[in-house]
C-alpha cells in the first residue's frame, strides 16, 4: 500500500476529439515513482437529475432511448448543464421540460462523479416535492414516456436489473434515506 | 409526452477515436419523427466495484488519484473488466489486488450504466464478506491508500460531498439496504 497517492502530477493534456458534448484528451501523468504514463479522459459539461415525489408518494420517472446503450432505459428526469447554469436552476428547468412539474421544494441529495476513472462528468441529484403541473416543454430531439412508480416498488427494481442507471439508483436510495430522515446534513441548496 | 420512445433506430456509427481504454463514435440515429440526428457515444469495457465488509462492520475503502478529475477521491475498490472476464471473477481479482482480501461471500448488489446519456460503461457492484487477508498485488501504475470507514460514517459522507463517486454511493447505500434486509431479491451470482 503506497502512501504517495497525492504525488501524481498532470503534466500535459492533448485533445484528440472535440465533440458537440464531449471532448477527449490523452494526459501525460507523472506517477509517484517518477514514471510518466498516458491516460485517456473525457470532459463532459456535467448534469443534473431529479427525484420528483408526488403527493401520493410515487415518483415521476421517464423511459428514454439511449443510443450509447441502444436501448430504452427507465430513469429519473435528468439533463445536461448549460454553460454557466447553476445546477439547481438546471434541475428546475429539466423537471419542467421533461415532466411538466414545477417544485415548491428542491433539496440536493448528492453530488458525484459518474465515472471518475475516465470522465470528469459531475452530477447533481435533487429530490423535488410540492409539485405543480404546468405542462411539458421537450427539446426537439427528446422523446420520452412518463411512468409513475412507487418509491419502494422502484427500489425493488434495482436488484432485479429493471432499473440500471447510476443516477436513478442514487436518487431513489438517497430519497428513501432522506424521507426516513436516516441521513442528517442534506443541504438545502448549492 | 410521446409514446414513440421505442421507435428510435441506430442507423450507423463512425469511430472517431480508438483509445487504449475507450472508443468514441458519432452515431446517426433516426428519431421517431423521421429526422436523423448525430449523437456522440463512448464505448468502455465495463467495470466492477466491491464493498468489502470487515467483521467489525467497517468498509475497506481506497483513496486514489484520478487524472480525469485531477484529484484524489475516496472510493470503494474497483477496476475494469478484462476481455471475456466474468464480472464476479473480476471483482474477486480487484478486491485481492487492491486490498489484499479474498471473500468467502460475494453477492451482487446491482448492475448499472454509469452514464447512459453518452457511454455504454456497464458496472457491477458486489458486497464482499467473510474476508481473509492474503496480501495486495497492485498493478504497476496503481498507487492507493487504504482507509477503513464505518458504514454509517461512510454514508454520512455522501450529503457532505466527502464521498462523491457514483459506484461508491451506490455500493454503500445498497449494502446498507441489503444488510438491513430492506430489499428482497438480491442475486447470489451473475
């Protein structure tokens, strides 16, 4: 077990793909033992997800085609951050666009890297309550199917693989711990 | 709300970056309304993570530098699948390499896409118990610092942002629900 973990140095970074959403780089990194290795990484604008809890306790989820996995996946509403957009504002915008709801209460459950081994994508997940329906406003390339699922029923779909999306698993399990007041210290805002 | 969600068609896929770990493609996708859009995606070999629970109930975690985020992150032990490697075998290998432990009991908590909006990375997370220490065996470019943390203490680090890695949040919250027998249907193996 090395204690040199802080001793890595990012020496340089070469852009090898400049896409509309993602950028790809090859980094030169100096290891604690002095050797230099080449490691790939993806830069991503970051994103938000929302667990919208209706008055009856059910969650508003969406089914959506994902070309990266070439299948339709059951997820919580989510979307990418626009440049400079505060995460909570993005969460309110995406909730409104995808489900039609505005939220009286919006509380951050967690922030996390989706896959820090190769990507800097940083995700913010919220629980939204006190919901008012105002009408959806989907982007032109978004085709979603809405599905209302009880929270316990949704959590039961995790071990069976019916729900298999990281942000959704995190949102559902933390919403449960939050609603049971099992974790202190949830932050009210960013 | 459209009901055409199944009606997407992946028409073609052009490889634009062929890296050591990831490949990047630009897909042509036919939308339900007939329009064709270009969407980026990353192909990744997939990976596993393990929540190793010691006899006293604490979890063996690792601190590790990640060049994608240019910082040291507290995570559960994890690693990429080798070609053709069964996920549970990979989990046992990574657990042994990174922490030195072999597990008498290994149960899958969940499988998930880390970020299906742009990547096909598929993750398998296990809880490992009945641990026996046999010595670490790190790869030459791996420098880790081990840290033992109580499960409740670790979960308390999620809302504060001290733990902010998707697989780790999922592993810890599901380990808690599993140990409390709050979710039925966990599978014993792949």
